[in-house]
């Protein structure tokens, strides 16, 4: 749908760049908040790793979401964006001392802890500051997800989380430490999940774990199920907002919260993916021996997902209305993996045409690199281009 883009304004800008549809972002946030409010005790955090553009973060903060951070840099970015410390959760398998100290100094809501050694370091650092750190234990539920192997996180073979068999000993160990307080359990089984059955399986596992905790007379205030809800990369024009109703309803139906417990979510991709588009310009049309190449000025330095995950993104020619032809859309990077798509139909391409790579708001700008000494792409919120 070329009409949704301010193409004339794009012509004035240096490519490649990211375009963020802020109206769609606000509609998505409104939907998230409305669906979450249907269920008592549901609390939504945004996973900053998906996109940390300052104006995107500001819109998310204004909607009332908290944040899920996985580095000290993300904590600093969130604080600058105005998120209250009481809404910051800090996860990550390898937290350094300065990052833990930052979280302690900011009095963040919770550390999601992934090992006993990490727990002991947090306790030691908190003791040196005369503080008590709130912690939740990230458990590895050994629940598979129907998604790419590189973005599953809930299997026993993954590096994330504490094995379920160690849950009780770890909680008991925490009870021996004076400067940590266990407030919950944390889970995350993967990303780009569209099968609600995967989330139901997680609910069943959490229910079993809660039953076991109660047999040991342990009750916790918070359950955090992470995120993982996917988006429709095939049809960004027709399905721009994920099915948050089905997502939250799955947990409402199948997860047995105890009285007074809150249920926390950490959504990233589902919040921002569809509102972002990578805009690039055609440099050359190259006639190969067996195919045509549309060579653009964006590369995997700007959007690495196709090279890293073989990820699909819908690609559109914003300039041409001519009949479609088949192209490999490739970038200028000196690597054979610098390919956005192979043998896709595009309106006939010419040098200078603007090409839109859709559903790129998550893990696009934030993962960009300067390989080949290329400049980082700029992100333009639509509000700035009016």
C-alpha cells in the first residue's frame, strides 16, 4: 500500500533510513493496553532490545508500559526516556558488576536472575550499598516453541535460565542471603511465536511449578512469562496489529494465578515490528546469467535479520507501477550473505527507485553495525516528517 508512505518526503532524505509509523505504533499500544486491562493483575513491559529509538520509547512510556532491559545501557536509555525505576525489569544471562550496581542505584523493580553465582554477586553488591535487591528466578521450562532455532530460549540446551530441578534449592539458597528478596519467577520460551499452543504449554508448566512451590510452603508475588508473540511478516498491510486478544486470553484461561499475584509480560517485536520500514534506494539493476539483481544501498549492516535468520520481509517498490518482474534484492556489502530476498516479484525496478522493506521496526535499527565503515541508518518517526 504505497499510499501509506510519504514518498515525496522520502525523496529528500538520504537512504537507507528507517521510517516509523507512529500512528500505527499508538494504535498497537492502545490495543495492548485495552486487551491487558480485561484481565486483573496483567502488567506489560516493553523489551527495549527490539527498538530503542528515543521517540519510539517516549510513545511507549506515554502508553504506560514498563520496560524489560537486558543491559546496563538499556537501563540508562530507559531512565533517559523517562521510565520510572519501579517499572524497570533487568534480565540477561551475563550481568556485569557495573550493570548490577546501576540497577541497585536506580532501585529497579526486579532483577531476573539466571544462576546461583549471579544471585550471590547481586547479594554482595547490594550488601555493600546497604540495600535489598528484589529478584525473580528465570527458570528454563524446557518448553519448545514453533519458531526459528536461533530464537528459541526455553529448551534445556539453551544458555538461558535455571533448570527446573534446581528451583527449590535456588529459592532456599536465596533465603539464606540477607540482601536479596525473592519476589517471583521468570520465563521466556522464544520469539516470533504464532501458535498459542506454545504459550498454553508454558502455562501448564508454570502451574505445575507453582503447585510444587506450594508443597514447600513457598508463595511468590509475581509471575513473569516473558514475551514471544510474533507478527505477520507476510501481510503487514492487512494484519498490522498482532492478535493480542488471543495472546492475553490464552494466559487468562490456562495460567492459574494465586490470589494477589500479578502476571508480567515482556513484549518487544509485537509492539514495534510492523510500524517500522527500512527505506532504501535502487543503485543498479544487474542482469545475471540466470536472474536479475536489484542492488540497493541498504545492506545487512542496516537490517541483519535475513542474513542471520533467513528471515522474510515483504519488499515493495514505492516508485514504480510497472508490471512485476522477479529479482534478487541484494545489498552492497562485500559478503555473499548480503541478500534481502531471492526471486521475489517487484514492480519493474530502475536506478533511483525507492524500495520499502517492511515489518522492520524490531531488531532492525537497533542491530545495525558499521561493518565496511558504513554509517548507521537514521530512524525517522512519522511525526517528524509531517
